[in-house]
C-alpha cells in the first residue's frame, strides 16, 4: 500500500507514531504505512471503534476515539469522508499525536 505524502510526513514529524492507515468510511484504504493485510485489519478495528462510539451517543457522530494499552496506543480520527488510525508507542503524548492527526487529515482534505 502506498504511504501517501501526508502519511510519510506524520511518520516523520511524530516520533511516537509507528503505523498509519487512512481509509474511507466504507473501508477503502487510501494510504498506509503498513502492508495491505495489516492496513485492512487496522482499518476494520478503527471502523468498529467509531461505530461503537457512535452508538454510545446516537445523536452525535464520534470524531475521535483513543485507546491506551501496555503494548501501544491507538488513535482514530474522522474528518469528513476520511478516517485516520495511528498506532503509537506505549505512553505516547496524546495531545501531540492528536495535533499530528489533525494535520494529516487537513492535508488529506486539501488534496481532495
């Protein structure tokens, strides 16, 4: 899978981020820093997290979901017709990763 310029930039500027996948809500992957099978798995898990978050607040669409585990941190952000999932090192700095994700989403939206 092609790691688009915005994905490459995110990996370059964010020392905590280890993997990034950008995908459309229906699951089509548009850019990824990992192999196709891993990208599909990450996109599926991120989509499921957003769908679950949407059910928790039925009148509002979830724009962001974060999960922190001993093995790593997962950040999912939705912007318009794109979703980005980033996997970061354990103990990453959430505010910095969120900022970097907003930047990549803005770059992806501008490229559309």
